[in-house]
C-alpha cells in the first residue's frame, strides 16, 4: 500500500540517477562563436554539463491543517488501477539536470498540464478514499546542491492548476513548498496550500 506523510515525489531520485547515466556531453551551438563566461576566479574545466530526460510521475502532498490532500500526475482512473495492483500511466515529466563544478541543480517539470486530484482533509493514502475534485495542473520541482550536505541542499516544488468539485464548481489550486536539508533530513520552510 502506498503511504505518504508529507510528500512522495516518486520520480526525483529515479530521474536524478537516470540523468547521471545519460549522455551529459556539453552542447554548443552549431554555428557562430561560443560565448565565454570565464573569469580569473573561474576554475578550469569544461563548465556545466546538462542532461535532459523524460519519464512519468505522480506526487502527493499534505500538511497538518491542510484543507485537502493533493495528488498530481494521476487521474482518478489511474489511482483506482494503481490501488487495485495495476500499472497505470502517470503524468508525463521532463527534467533538466545541470552539473556544475561546484553544484548540481535539477528541474523536474510536468510536460504541460497533467491530472490533478483533491482528496478530503486528513487523507494519508490515495487508496484510502475517493477524490472530491478533479482537474489538471502543472508541477515544477527544483533542487540545488542536495549532495553538498546538511544546511546546503535546497529543494522546493510548486503545483498550480484548476479542479472541478462534485457540485460542478471550479477552484484554483496552488501548493508551494520550500525545503532545506538539515542534519535530520528535509524540513519545510514555507508551506502554502490554497484552494479558492
């Protein structure tokens, strides 16, 4: 059974590992001179290496006192199939993984609008109940320097979309979360779940 307490971004670790295995050769324009941003303080080397990949994802988020349990990347039918032991299609995702000499930065984005579901407040598992509103939204997840150790890693994600509830009313959804990696793992710095 799939359980989540604060967030389950299933794709982040998998895509980060997958990105390391993809061709990360720096690209240059086909014609024209390549601009240089080197200074006397810049270390020698090829500079940043960029990888792109695609995949599928779904993520869930809730917090104490939140008005809803939010799931993005999975439709109601996909959730039903998943909870029955099936292997449904999830939301399309594309990512950019940038490795610089002193940092790693990645952006995971839904490939356009993907399914967005709201479950009742207090839900802890997508298999525990039925969604009360359904629509589409976009998802963006940024992380920087997660491998730099506690106090240096920064991560955050944003969900923005529209859903229609069972009464036929439309609502705007905004979820914003910022996290920092500390000695005890990630801690939420800012959490916003707005549905209006």
